[in-house]
C-alpha cells in the first residue's frame, strides 16, 4: 500500500469529520470530573454521533482476525492505561486521575481521529507536567508538517521534546495516515532521528499521536485483548490530532 495524497475537496471532508471528533472530545472534557464513570462519557459520545448522523470509527473495529472487535465508540485510558482502554460502568473517575480520551468518526465516508488527556480535579505535579509535555510535543510535531521536511522529523520532534523532561515515548504503537480509512500508510512513529523517510508534501494527511510515559515505554496488553498498560504501572498520556499539509503549511483538522 502506498501513501495517497488528498485533494482540497477531500481535506474539506476530513475537516468535517474531525470537527465532529473535536465536539465529542469537548463533551468528554466537560464531563471529566470526579464521580463520573467512563461509561457516562461513552453514552454521551454515542448520543452525539446519533444526533449528527456520524458513524463511530472504533466500534466493532477489528484490525486482525485474531482480535476481538472493539466494543465501544471511545477509548478511555486512565493513569497507567496508555491507549485502547474500554469504557466501563465500574470505572469511576477520582480526583488526581489523568484520563485519555480517543475518538474517531466517519462523516460522508471520511474519517476523523483525535485524542486528549484531561486531569481529573487536582493532579500531582508530575501528572500535570506529563500532560503539558505531551500536548506541547504534539504542537512541535505539527510544526514539522511542512512540504520538504521528512516523515521522521515529526516523530523526532515528539521524542526530543518529551525526553527533555525525562519522559519516554511508546514504541509499540504509532500514528498513521488517515482518509477514507482510519489507518492508512504511512505509519508515524513518535521517535527516530530526523531527516529520514517519506518526503512530506501538500495533500498528506496524518494522525499524529504522541503516547508518552512517566517511566519506561514498555507496555503489556490486558486480558480484555485491547487495553494497553505500562509495565511499570506509571502514568501514560496521549494526545492526537489529524493534520493536513496545505500550501499554507500545517492545518490541524481536529482543532476548532
Ligand atoms: N485512535 C486510535 C488509533 O489511531 C484508536 C483506534 S483503536 C480502536 O489507532 F479499536 F479503538 F478503534
Ligand atoms: Co489514531
């Protein structure tokens, strides 16, 4: 499979899908306080999809034959959960938690995908720093989305920023191209030396998603077959934006 560049018309459709995604993340952000369950957020996200007539990109997603279909529209990953946490009625948020919400949707055949991490009430200094560093690393990566740069410049920007704080980047999961499908080539690692790989050009659309850990980047998968957790039990953080390269530079499709 090769990388397919998108026309301005396609980018407009990707923008539409990503605005639905941004709205759902806003709704979740509003709900993100102690006493709320991750299932409450799942319900709110489903209601919004219904209201605007969009389709979940995650529900029933099955990347491989030997995996169970993903059972929800949101990924809700609390504390040491890195990504792909499954919303649950039993998972009550408490003060000091950090919660990553990942959401994807199809509108008119085009996919939007984005994620944010929220503090629940007052969080530790380390947790707050992890959130800020991860969010800022995504902004640094987005700045590299300029025609003439190389793909590895994106991941290098993430890695060099967060390692400056003593944090680590996940190796086992990566960002991706996005379009008519949620996952398209190329893969977008959050690490590596700069100046390598695909030449970036106008029309390229990537979902860039730094996954950053307080301790080691080593992860394992829980028995539910989906939830990715840190091996050392320390915190993890995740932000994601879908970003297009335009004539005028990077356009963040999933930011209002
Ligand atoms: N946004 C994630 C990704 O880019 C989540 C997809 S996993 C799913 O890979 F199963 F929840 F769909
Ligand atoms: Co993604």
